[in-house]
C-alpha cells in the first residue's frame, strides 16, 4: 500500500509496504539534474553524485563500502536530466543502517579538495570512455541536434572543459542551491511500514534545513536539423527523431502504444523488417523520452556504412505506412497487452517499486497507481493512436543524427512521406 507524509522541514516521504519480501530498497531523490545546470557548471550534478561516495565527516569512502558489503547491500546512484537519486537495498533487518548511510552521505559529505581533484580525473575518464562508445554517444548528439543551446540538449556528464573548471566553491554553491529539504523525496519499498520509514527519516534528516533556489524553467524549441559526424568505428549509428509529448500529457498513452508497435520489441515493425527479414542491423529500436514540458520519439539503428541508406529508406517506408494507413484494432490490442505485461512484470522487486514511487513524486509531485495507468491504457482508442501518429509523423519535422565512418558516403536526409 502506498503512503505519503511530509516532515516539518519539507522532505516528502513515500513508501510502499511489501510484507512478503525480506528486502527494503531506499532512495533519496532530488528534483535536480543536468537540466538545472548553466553553461559554466555543466556536469556538476553528475560530479556531485560521484563526490557523495568519497567520504563524510564520520566515515571514509572505504568505511561506507565495507559497511554496505558487510550486510550484503547494494549501494548506487544516478543522475538524470531532471532528477538525481541515491539508493541502497538491504535486508529488512538493516533498514536503520541504510537510512544512516544515506543521510550521512547526503548531509555530511566532505567535498575535500583532494577528492575533487582525484574524482575530476575519474569523471574525465568516464567522458573519454563514453566518447569511445558511439552507440551511446549518438543519443546525446541527437538531443543536441534537437534542442541546441538548451539544457535538455546537453549531455549529463559535462565536457572536459566544464569539468576542468569545477572548483569547491562551484560544487558547494550547486549543492546548497538544490540539495535542500523542499527539493528532496525519501522513498522506500519492501518489508517496512510507512510509520517505521517516517521514524527513521525523522531521526536522520529532521535537522536538515534550507530552501531550494528557484529557477525559471523554459521549454526547449524543437529543431528539425541534421547532424552528421565522421568518427572511426565499424558501424554508422543513426538516430531519427520527431517531436512527441511531455510526461503529463494525456496523449502520452497513445504514444506508448505506437512506439511499442514501431520499435519497442522483437515483434515490432522496425525489428522485423530491418533485422529479421533483411539482416541489415543487429540493434534497431525506438524509444520515447518525456520531460516536464517536452517529449521526443527517437528511432535508433547501427549498421555498416554500405547499408545506411537502405536502412533509412526502410525506416521512412515504415513511417510512411503508419502515417497513411494507421494501425489496426488488433495491433492496438496487442500493443496494450504487451505494455501492461511489461509494466507489471517490471515491478516484481522492491527496487523497481521504490524507483517508481520515488520518481513519480520527485518529477510529478503525485502518485499514479498501477490500476490508474492500466485504466488509461485501456481507455485509448484507435482514433487516439492514429491521430497521434498523424501529428508526430511529419517528414519536414524529422531530425536526424549520424555518427560513424561516413567518409565519402552521401546520406539521403531528404525525407518524404
């Protein structure tokens, strides 16, 4: 059962008790990520995430690692565009220790100069490693193509130049601006009652004070642009995208249904026509990115240079067919069942349930039950999906990014339906 409370200092506490498991997954969520960065501190959200593991006033980095390992726990964190999360999964008997460790990291990290310098080199290596992975890098380049000069278009890691500029003052300023009680959510799922969670959060976080810095959030402007970058690799990695809808738009459910049919699984149109029938790509899929005020539907494929134009032609051919014919009632029913099955099967662990309720609270400020989601999926009509397809699939509004050994290859980007 889902429950929510708010501590006197403004921290929101959300929980879902699962009495039949032996684990507890806890997460501390912040409503901040790379979107709230400026040009001068690009990458600082991710950098702070790293520094949180480098030791506190009470514990060294090694102490934290040994405490977690000693109880068989799993400690990690991630930074996204619009949120950051630190999470720890333990046996239910170690819930107190989990809250102790998370609060110590979040409230008492040292941000020591020597740790900053050492971690600067680590993050630089992470950036270089990422640049050596063109199948991942192309997605960031694509966002920059779609939303140039906007924080949503920037990558999360930062650049070597911006990371070099970080100093302790820059880091502390961002931490003080956004690591505040009114910007924080503590989420837990597993064999713990809401009352137990509130008691632990009160004990370890009640003295935490501060108010977040208010920033004017501007929606990005979509650019139907083309970016083609030559890079030494075996394959050309391509992204083809179109404007979609924000995360709270009711039309998000028709988009999910269409995306699933387009490239959401091994029975999807793109997977079947490009990989299974012609063997032109190993990896071919589509996905939906949704933010507070923007959305993007993207198709990705990796293929040899000689196959690029054929793959693109097939993608466009599939999009043309979807736009002209729409989807059938049978296809819609199949997609709905597939989405519902994936959703329910993906929530069988305490970790996934904690992530769901934590992310919803920190990004939406509310809880949407599984029954509500399933009901909204079921309510989508064939007309809803086909109208959404017609709205999204406009050839003149497609954006395109390619990364790989282009050489003298001419890629046809004059798309038409």
